[in-house]
C-alpha cells in the first residue's frame, strides 16, 4: 500500500479489508457496505434498498448491484452520456451489455460505477484515494433520502469507504496496466 494511501487512511482512522480482485470488487464492496445499512433501525434506507432488490446476501447483492448499474448505463440519459463524450450510444450500449457478464470490468464504464451507484443507492460514498494533495472524494446522490444529510455529516467518520488500490503511479511502478482498478473495503479501527 502506498505511503499517501496509508496516511490518508490513518487520517480517517481506517484500515483495509481485502476484497478479491475478480472483476466484481467494486460491486462486492458495495454489497458489504450495504450490510451495515440494511438495518431495520434505518427503515427509510432499508426500505429503498429492498425496493431495488438489495439487502439479501453479499453474493446476491453483488450481482444485483452490477445489473442495476448496467440498467442505468443502458438508459443512456444525458448525465450518463456526458461521461463518454468520445463514444456513441451504440458503443456505450455494447460495452454495458458486455459489462453485465459476471467478472467483466471495462475501465471506461467502470470509471462511473461509484457515481451511478451513489444515485441508485441514494447514499453518499466516500472514496479514499492515493494522492499527496487530496485524501478523499465524496459522492452524493442527487435524489437524497432524508437521512442523507445525516450521512454526509458523518462522512469523515464513516466506517465503510472505498479505496482505489491501483493508482496510476503505483500501477506503473508495479508494471501493471494503470487502467486496471481494484477496490478494497475499508473499516474503522
């Protein structure tokens, strides 16, 4: 783990919990994160998540999140198209349909997973990054539930956040493709 990431994790009092690098890591991360909010004590959040087919098991939620994500990409609305200025709707559709296959990860589409999923889940997601200048990036839904404000206030203390493990400088030093992204689950200490 790079020095910048280690420092950034310490700043949020977080540690990692490895997730296998299998093309599902982003969605598995989200499924694990959901296990902490699929709680009857948070009925508004839980109700929404169940209404979109989540809050089952980690494996089921991993597959469901992938399919929900692909369905959003296939809508090709203006917000989605803005992420792919160099590609036609047909190219985006083809890549999205390929992305539906289990274990498939396409960097162009994969780069918008967290943005799209924060909208689907209506929950904020904090991304802890490999950067000397910035520690994290916070993503918020444009359709917040009433608890989103409380969640955003709690963001710095959030006990589940996302870590892009393959930062471009790190991957170049290790001889891996810098476009190859991998996510591990982070936990509060």
